């Protein structure tokens, strides 16, 4: 899955894996995280981010996967795989994709701790140009 | 019989705003030249808890985040997006 062996142009593949941390932002022990998404919009924004990345760098392939629903500590929440001819492009592009996922894609997480449930404050999505 | 000429736009709610209002969709009366800012104002007037909770949100129209001056058509898909926290 990580490496497309049919694509012999690829010289490097970078993988980012986000996982659920044990302690929340206020150091409460986390029991679970629950993710919610505006799925149709999220898919469109993923697609926009991929197109932008492919214009910025010479990229052979990008895969973005984000889970929704309830996850336990240690579980994988997000995976980004970028392959390109050279490693620098792959690293730069992978960082660009995760940074933009965090600031533009309508996904929310609720922290579930012994102290209760709380939607995590985050980034307000900025208006986009037409 | 008089036809019902009232036009409604469907507003999707997510995460903290959905929990504050206790529902995932609400109807908003559509009017000519209505803007996203008008929707924001109507929402805050109808649900004072949003102001009490100091709820911040962006409005999206047809799955694109917009500013308050954006004109709304009655067929548009609207959503209220509280600050995001994916990843």
C-alpha cells in the first residue's frame, strides 16, 4: 500500500501517521477521541489541497486518509503518504498537506476524559476565494 | 387556496454548535439579497446561547467557507463550522 511498485519514477515516499495521545491539552488522561466531519466538504478540500500540492512540487502520488468516529488512545487518526522523485519534495509536500488539513478541512474532535467530554477548540476556517 | 411562498434554506450544524443547539439542522427563512452575515445574525438572534457561549464559527456555502458579504441563493447548501481540530 505504501509504495507503488509499478511507478518506477518514485525515488522517495514519506508517510505521516497521526495517533491519539494519552493526555489531552490540559493534561487530563484521555479515554477516547471522537471525530466528526462534514464529509462532503472535507473530501472537496482534501482534493483542493492535493491539487495545490501537485502544482507546487513534482509529486507522483498523494494519499490522505482521516478516520472519523470514536478512537482509543494509540489508534491511528490520520495517514498521509506522499511519493515523489526526490525526498525533499516528498517531505515538504507531506508537511504542507498535514498543515493544511489541520487548518482547512472541516473535521472536529471531542476529547473524552474522566472529567467529561469537550470539543477541542481549534482553527477557525478562513473564507476562500471563488 | 394560497400557495405557500415561504422559502427555506437548510443549515447544517456541526460539533460544538450542534451540541449547543441540540440539533444537527435548522431551517432559515430565505429572503432576497440575503447574505451569510444575515444568516449569522438570524442564528444568533434565534439562539442567544451562541452569544452566551461566545461561539465562533465560519459559514460555508456549497462546501466553501465564505465571508459575511456572500449572497445566499435559496438552493444553496449552508453549514455552520465551529473552529476545526482534525488531525
